[in-house]
């Protein structure tokens, strides 16, 4: 074994958290020696952009490695422009915490070498989660976590060798790849998910239904609640055997079943591992060894609302980890506050996002409640106005906001970002109602959708009963009367496929309310929800006792 030298700081991993740590640290301590080892040949590539390279939206993989002004993020760039040494094709195979060295095996170089460190940073990332079924791999059966995965698919698609595809897993990557395969390339695509709905880790059932409708509209075949028994790969495709015995033949299969933290080095050198299986770190992103820090997809974090340990592998968080680690290594004590779980994903023509807790994850809040709404993201008269559906979860005992989910063709991202700020401040429904957003017709409504949600939550606390799509089946079984208060043109274009529908437009409701049965539950539906709420106020004034507003309007009915 050869000795290669010693650096003040050694960083293992060169995709997101590693380069960010090194670059920030080099700015803070320009005279420090910093060495980064990256196992792969490529450095600092945009992993989250790979589905868009696969789809053809990004022309070449090189674009995922370039800076805005065109320079490629490679060894020479990091040395000349960022002030640290990056070595690609160099795998760290062991860490000696006692002697403070790492063992490095360089690609194409016989033997290994030792490199000493003063402080060490682990940014080892994640690896594909092992599927809970047997697989016979082939070039046509792949994960989608490394550049070669995207490059191999793109080559086959461009040469017309993929006419059918199966994607196992309907999380972020699975849904993005469904668009990539079925959109530009026109590949017949089947998306399989073992849970009852898509995006199961983040979206509640009703919100997920909106995404499923879009996938079906775009000719993606959904197999929900379907388990895979085994996959048999061939040179020209694969056979996917479902638990029920059905076999799906495909030219290409992607396993998008999630990732697990890459913690082998950490385990072998005795660092503490948290309950999620990722490296345990404190609020300064320091491991159980005070001379070793860790960040990115290999670490466990604390959820800011529940205080529970969570594993959230996202490139945006990894870059923030890099900055925090570098500040601490440079002697500027900086805490990482934890995560709220903000996310965004594009599924064909839908923007999908959320932050905070969904209904399932809000289980610790005994007073949890939710309101739904469908809104225009800009005034309806403005040419670029589009619709978004939002669901807000809050604690009705104290009004504290807990989570937001959004789906629609309109600007979901803005609402997620704003709501994340309110969650960070432990805000309440009343605080949300008081916030002052920017307004002009090209950008927003005069009354923001978040204001509407806050107003609905206040109305619920005063006694108005709101329901969402998860409640539709139960309301139907409860022998409810469905009151449609839309205008005749809307009713003709989108009739309600429900039992026992009574049609009375809002402006004629007061004079015709006598036709409604007072002894039965009345569920009020309009196009988006606002007229239904107004109708509920009107019926309450007329003495009706059992009235429900279908939040989200017609969108809640599918």
C-alpha cells in the first residue's frame, strides 16, 4: 500500500453534498488543502435531471454537468476555479479513524494508497433499494440512479428499440419516467405500484387520484395495488410476473423502487447509524466521531414538525448540507434545523407538490383536520390562468398549520414555497389569513388560494362541514342528496354521475330551497367550491342542519 499524502479535509463523494462542501470550504479557508474522492468517472452531475435527459427535454448528458456559462464541472474546473482537488475514478474502500486515514483504490491503478485527513466528510449518497422480489437482470432491466442507466435507455429509445416499457414504482422517479417514456418517445408504458395509489409516500388518496387521472389521460396503464413476484430479463426485453399470476412482457423495465443510504464505509468504521438506516448526525451534521461530518443522501435528519428521524434523499437538501458542513469545518458554528419535506414533481401537464405532513403522517395530532379547494392561480379573465387543487392539513385545536398538497396545471410551486415558510414559523390558520402576497393579474389572484384555505379552516371551526374526495363513497352510502348549484351550461358540460342529484343554481337556491328534504344529508357541489360554501351559508340561514360542502368542487369527484 502506498502513501498518497495528507489533506486538511478529505471528502468522500462527488455528486452534490461533496462538491458543495468542498467549494464552500475553499472559499472560507482558501489556504486549506481539500481533496475530494469520487468513485464514479463523472463529477457533480445533476441526478434529478436524468429523467429529462431520458425524455429528450435535455439534449445531451453533458448539459447535466455544465455550469450556466458552459464550463463542465470536472477535475480541472474544481482545481482552477474552485480551489480544491477532485479525483474521479477513485473509490475509498476503508476509513481508519484511529490513524485518520482513508484507503483509496484508483481505477486502472494497481494496488491501493492511503490518504490522511484532519477532518473527514462522508457524502456517499444512496444506492438502489433492493426489490422485495427476485430479478434476473439483463441490459433491458435496470434501476434509474446512475448516468449509465439514462444513457442506455436514451440510446435504445433513439434507435427505436423500445416499443413497450414497465416501470415498477410510482414515486417521483416512476411518475417522471412515465412521462419520459410515454410522452416524447410514444412508448406503451405500464406503471406498477404495490400501494393503492401513486406517490404513496407524499400524497393522500384524493390528491393522488388527480395525478392518476392525468396519467390515464396520457395513455399510461396503471396497475395499482399490484405486487411483483419476479422479473426475468432477456437480451431483448423482460417478463414481469405479477403476484396474481399475470405476466407483462416489455422491451424495457425500470425498477424505480426507491433508494437506501450508502452507509457501508460508515458501518465498517464504527460510526453510529440511526433508526432509518442512514448515518446519524447531530444538528451540526457531525457524526458520532467529532472529526467526521456527513451530508446528502447518506444521512438521517430530524423532521421539524414531529421531531422524528426521517430519511429524505433530495438534491436540494444535499446542497444545503454541504454549506452547513463547510461553515462548521471553517469554524463558523452553523446548525441544520431539520426538514419539512418540501417536494415538487412534474407529471405530464400537472404540477404536483407539497410540504409538511400528509394525513397519515399527521397521526400524532389528535385534532388534525383538512380542507380542500380548487382555485384559479390567476384571475379567470387572464389568458394564462390555470387551475390548481390544494389540500391543507391543520390542527383544529390550536389552528396550527401542518401540511399542504397541491396538484394542477397552475402554479403549485409558489404555494408550496410560501406554505413552507409558514410551517417553519409554526404559524396558525389566522396567521396564514393575514399574510400579504404580491398581486398583479399576470401572477396571482387578488385573494390568494392560501387565503381561501385559511378562510375555509376558520369556517370549519365555526361549524361548516367540509368533505373531500376521500369522503365521496361514504357520503354516497349515507343516502345523501347531492345539490348541484352550478349554472346550466356547466351542468350540461360536466354532469354529476351521482345518485340522487338535485340541480338548483346558486342564484335560485333561496327561492327553491323548499324542494330539498330537510331530514336527509345534503352535499353541495359546484365547479370549484366557493359557490358550494355560499350555498351552505344560505341553507344554514334557512334552518337546514345537515349540510356538507364538497371542497374542491367537481375535481373532488374525479
